[in-house]
C-alpha cells in the first residue's frame, strides 16, 4: 500500500518546533516560563500597576508600577526641547516631514539619481524653513534653541545629505586607477574608520576652531555635523566600494569597449548596480547613524537624550528616570526597528531576485 | 601645450599632484593657523607638559595614581581603563551573543522567540541610552545601610557593588592573568599552526594539558608571592558606619559601562553568529545525522567550527567597533582614555598634542587588535581561492 503524503497540521508543527525531543521539551518549558515571567512582570509594571495621568502624581510610588505621569507632564520637553512653546507645532510638522521623506525613500519609484536627492533636499528645506523661520511670517528661531527629537532628526538628516554624495566621491577616489590618489584616500578612510565617532565629533567641536582660519569656523553644531558626515562618508564609502567590487569585471569592460566615457560608465553602469548590491548594508548604516546621533549629547547639545535627562532633572520627578528612559527608548525603537525590518525585507527580496 | 595636456600620463601626474598637493596645503594651513592661535594665547606647544603633575583625581585606576602624578601617567591610567572595560565587555558580549545566536538557530520555537526578542530590543536602542539606563538602575540601588547583603559577601549598594577580594598585589594578579592568556594563545597556536600539523593527536593533547597546568601553577605561585603580609587571604566587605569597607568595590560607572557594552555587543554578535550558522549548507548536518552523530556532536564538531570560520572576518570588525564604543564611558563619568584626554585638554590647554595622542592611541590599539585577529583568521581560513564553506 502506497503511503500518501500527509499534510502537516498545526499539531505536527507544534510538535516539531517545540517538543521534538526530550531536550526540546525541557528547553521549551524553561524558556516558555522565562518568557511568561518577563511578560507578566512587564505587563504588571507598565500597565496594571502603573499611574498614567499627571494629575494622579501622588499615587506614584504606592505600587511598584511605572509612573507614566512624568511623560504626561513632560512629553513636550522631551520631544521639542527648549523650542518656544507656542511654536512647537512647527517642530512637530518639521519632524513629520523628515519621517515622511524617509518613508518615501523606501519606495522603489524614488530610487533614481535625480528623484532621491530632490526628495531629500526638498524635505530638508521644508524642515529647515519650518524650524528656523524668518520666512512666511514665521518667527525666527535660531538653531541654538532647537532641541529634543527635532534636533536629533536635524543632525541625522543633515549628516545623510552631506555624507551620501561625499561617500560616493570617496569610494570612487579610493578605486581610482591613479595610485597616489587611491592610496591617500585609502589612508584617510582607514584612519577615520579606526577612530571612535566621539573623538571625531569632539575634534570638530573643540579643536577645529584652533586650526581653521576665522571665516571658516562657523557654528559648533554645523562643525559637529560636518565631522559626523565625514565619519559617515568613510563607512558608507567602504560599503559602496564593496558593492562595486561585487560587480563582474565584464560590466565595466563592456562599457569601455562601447567607448563610454568615465562619467558615463560610472553613472549609468557601475553605480546603479553597485547601489543595488549595497542596499542592505546601506540601510544598516543609516540605522546605526540614527542611533549614534544620540552621542551629540556628550558634546553638549540638547537632543532627545538630553531633554530626556532634563525631564526628570527637577526634584519633582527625580525618581522617574526609568520611565523617561523607557519612553525615549521607545521613540528610538519605533524608528530604528521599522528601518531595520525594511532592510531585512529588502535583503530577502534581493536575494530572491538574484537567485 | 595642448599636446602635453592630451597626453594621458601627464594628465594623470597632474591630477595626482593636485590631489595630494591640495591635502598637503590644507594640513600646512591648519598647522600655521594653529601656531598663530596658540601664540596669541601664550601657550607653548610640545610634549613637555606630560611630565607636569596633573592635580586632579581619577575615580577608577588599575595602577597607582594620585593628584601629584604626571600627565603621562594619567593617560596611561585611561588607556588601561579602556582596555580593561573593552576586554571584559567583549568577552561577556561574545559569550552572551553566541548563546543568543545559537538559541535563534536551534530550531526550538521558544528558544528562537527569546533570542529574537533579546536581539531586537537591545539592537534597536542606542548604546548611550542603554548606558544611562543601567547607570540609573545601579545608582538607584539602596543606600549601604539598607542594601541587601547576599550570602554575607556581596553587597548591592547604590555606591557600588562590594565583593570579596584577595589580599594580593595588583601586579601579581596581572601576572597570573598573563600566564593564563599565554597558555590560551599557545594552545590555539598549537591547534592551528601548520608547523604542528604532523604532530600526533595524543601528543598534542598532553602538550596542551601540560601547558594549562603550568600556567595555572605559575599563576597561583605569582599570586602567592604577591600576598600582602599579615593579612588573611580573602578579605570580606563589611558594613562600617555609613558605607562598606574592605573587599573590592565595583563602581556603578564601571559596571554600567561593562553591562551596556556587553549587552549591546551581544545583540550584534548574535546576529553575526546567526548569519554564520545559516550560511552552512544543510547537507553538513544531514551528513552528520547519516553518520549517526548525536545532536551535540553535530553542533560542536561540525556546525560550530564551520560557523566560526564564516563569521570571524565580520567579528573582527565588530570587536574593533565595540572597542571604539567604550568611549561613551565619558557620559557617566567613567575615566576611560577619551575622558582622561578630554579632562587633560580642559586642564592643560595642550589641545593639539592631546588630540594627537588620543588618535594615535586608538589607531595603535585598533590596528593591533585587527592585526592579531587577522592572523588568527589567516590560520583557520580555507587555503585556496575557490568558494567553499
């Protein structure tokens, strides 16, 4: 009698995934218990025993639960920093604009050497005009009083916009056929890559005024952004170089044989394919860049970390640091998790496409 | 003239000269401006200040340091602190990361869930925020008087964790550690280097055992010789007045740095390990099954060694990157290399020299680390150019 194919049921699935052997059963029970315990304590702390509104502040500390009152009372400070209270809607719209631009860049229609820069420059211009004001009857607010999430997003967007073209230049210079240019660029990239980001920011913020002629110094914030962009460009250049090196040599040779000039070869043959190869690590690099933007707090800027620290800085809320950190962590988590999931999805899709 | 411009070699030479010359001119301008600026402030450049006394405290130091110690000693303290945190952080991160990575590829649904949750939570939140979080948690522990005293030997207080220590000098502990490290390195070398490939397995085993035994005996000997006179071997912390005395105090700053680096690093390492395991063709473990190997044997003898070979190049980058991340210690006031240098800049004003030392130091440490790990990689990677796993 021929055995017929038995379509696995849910029960079979559970059996093979959780109770395949005695060891598996033991692991499932142990890890299941740990997971349940963590979930239960979290639920208790964050929801069941927690106090939510700022009005009920006196209730905090009776139970072991979280005191979300601090977020209720201080969320504007955390998100917008010291930005003038009546103008905070501008900050909110500006942040939303950059988030929208980031989301739109994930749409393949924009993956094009013209559309993507236009999209980002437009988004950045909208952000800057809204935040800085001075036009269309908006009150002028200098970058010194920006803060919170909008400062974090500003630094991130500026670094991306300056760093991305710079990284292409760096990658091309490093791959140059002229040995001196390639070697010098290689030395610069490798040196900057082996230094900590913090030391580069610090150098640009504190040391650069010493060595630059007066007219070049500029604001501390912009110097830090340029330093960060340089650091970003060195990492991104290596990613692009990896993408270029993954191309079969025949591609460029064929273009040469057709008599295409260097710029045509680079912009129509090499870079589009290199970017396709380099897309997953590029997104990963953006994720890391966004997270490490938080380092500007050490150089003395009032970004979302600093405003978080300020939110429980007063005696009234000094006990509530865990709640504030959880809130700030959640903000970062939403952005970073979404972006990294997208990167993973893209990686799977590209892997399928190239099979 | 136009003929000259049309010649490719002349054009190339011109481009290269322009590029390197431009960079050179930039550096010259920097140096000249720096000189005029420094003269205007009345500062003398040079490294003479390294011999001057610092006059400020460092809250954590592995070697003797006081306010009258010179600047070079303060910087040395910083370098050692960075390497200390880096060494412990990277080791713990590797252990945790491999555990989480193995859990995620184990095939057991529950283990995968837990591993995935760990990775996703700690990878998607900035390291700095995690550092602040752990620091706040450690500072928030109860005051010494109310603090729990576990097994009458470990006190968890807001001023630090107090654990029992040994009454031996720091130098001898370091020496013992070096012996163990040497034994570890030598036994790795014994296993991987081509020079010993003809040696019999049994002989290698006895040689390795005697290496470890020798290192342990030498280590114990050096600790014994380094004993502080007239004290018991183990010194227990005890509550006196408002704080604990004796024992070893692990400061909240140090512990927060170690915890943050370990957990953040572990989340990244777990992903690398998972990718490494996934890169091994399924046929390898199926072949193991067919030969009748147990699950543990397949894991430890087939999948793990293959995975290590796949992941090592990525891991090297990760280690260098994690070591660079230890600089965030300054955010909570842990006196690492970066913090010591930045304090020195504030105190002495020798900005350029100190930044030079900082960058040179990190370059040296990172290049050394990458070099050593690359040698290990060269030793275990497959020879030849064909793509194999």
